[in-house]
C-alpha cells in the first residue's frame, strides 16, 4: 500500500506544471519532459512590450560576438531586392560596397533579379569556375538576353576576388526551368520565347536549395577563405505565384523552404565564425503588427530603417552608445508607425 502511494505521489510530481519567467512574466509548462541545455520559450504579446524583445527573441544566437564590419572592408551585396536596402544603407554610411559601382557585371546591373538560389549560385560558378551553361539563362528587366561575355565574367570575378564580406539575400524558391537540360532561369521566360514543350515551372525543393546554398559557401571558401559570408532571407513576399493555389499559401511554402535550407547550412558550418545569418525576415514578419505598406509587399520605411539600424548596431564597428541610441530611436518610430 505504501509503495502504491509513493508511486502515485512521484508520478504527480513528475507531471506537475511548473512556473517559469520570460522577461519577468510568469508562464507555466509541464514538468515531465527533459528540455535540454537550451530552452528558449516563445514570447507572449506582453513579452514583446519590452524594448529588448527583438534582441532576446529574434536576434539571440545569430549576432556576432562583437561588430566586425569596418569601412575598410570591401562588401559585395546582391540577391533579392531586399539586398538593395542593405546596399543603400551601407553606401550612405560611406562603406565600400563594390556592387554600387559601374562595373559591367550582372550582379550590379541585375543584382535585384537574382532571387532564387540557382541564379545566385550560377554567378559564383561562372565567375570563379568559368562554368558554361547550354543556353542563355539570364534575362534583363527588358527581357533581353544576357550572355556569357568574358569581359563581364572578368568584371564579376574582379569584384568577388576583392570581396571581404559577401551579403547574399535569397528571395524565393519558385523557378522556371528548361525541361531538356534541367537548367534554371533567373526569372520567368519572356513571352516571345516561351515554348510549352520545353519550358516548365516548379518549386525548388528544400534539398535543392540547401545544396545550392552549400555550394555557394564552398566556392567562396575555396577562393576567398577568410571572407565573411552573411545570408539573409528577404521578407518581401511573392508578387504572384505560378502555382494553382493562393499566393499567400504559396509564399509561406517558398519562404519556409528557403529558411529551412539556410538553417541547415548554418548548422552544418556552426564552427565557422565568419559565416553569419541576419534575421531580417523574422524581424519584419514577427516584431511589428503591420510592417507592410498598402500593397502588402513592400516593407514600411520606418521598419526598414529599424532593420538597418539593427544591422548597423550588431555588425558594424563604431560608437556602440551612439548605435544603441540610434537603434532604439528607430525601434520607437517603427512601433508607432505599425500600430
């Protein structure tokens, strides 16, 4: 009888809820499960009222130990159109952004059009490895073809060979491809060139995107071993999907696929102190009630300013007190604008 009572009491103790604090706010959890060495609880709406909420619940674990970007670094930033916001901010702060020049390189002329991981990888393979493709996969904004001009390749290679920090922004996982070769295009096929028997549309898988991102990492490490690599995921959603489903759900899949692939590469190289992820996507989509303008795609200027202030504070060398003040000033402005 005593043994039965002891067993019941022990079981009750094991299954009892326990209280814990998140930012001074009491919550409860079940006590029966082992929670590992690192257990970071999801914040409540009340937790997010704390000015440090973004640092504690979004940036935590991703920021470098100390800022490292100086105005002596050569920076190359391209990818989804969100990369242009990072470039513009750094240029305005007098950083050396190599992709702001007039060199005849596609990463400058069409940098915002490089939104899928295949297109991004192609630029690294072409520049560093002189890889040739079976057809013209790249088209400008006017739908004109961009070929594989050696002078353009050399200009791209010259930029990459000088780069101390690669900022690569990924945008989407929906791609158009050649059914015969499997090669992926930068963007959709121009109407006048579309051939239904040859051109197809699909969603690049998690494994494809992981492999492409890993290849970018490997190529940079082989050619610029000491360079910093910083990946971001654009928070800007799809303007349209070519899938027979609603654009909102298609966008969720697109972003989740890319974010998962990025995370797997980051975990695979967690010992590389020069590999970074900046959670601009998570900041925009989780920290503010209404972060987008009326088109529900473009991020409000106040939110962009805050995201850039956060990047500056945690990645760029300078007066930390001034950067912190700048950060909280823009946070206040962004919160007021998105209520």
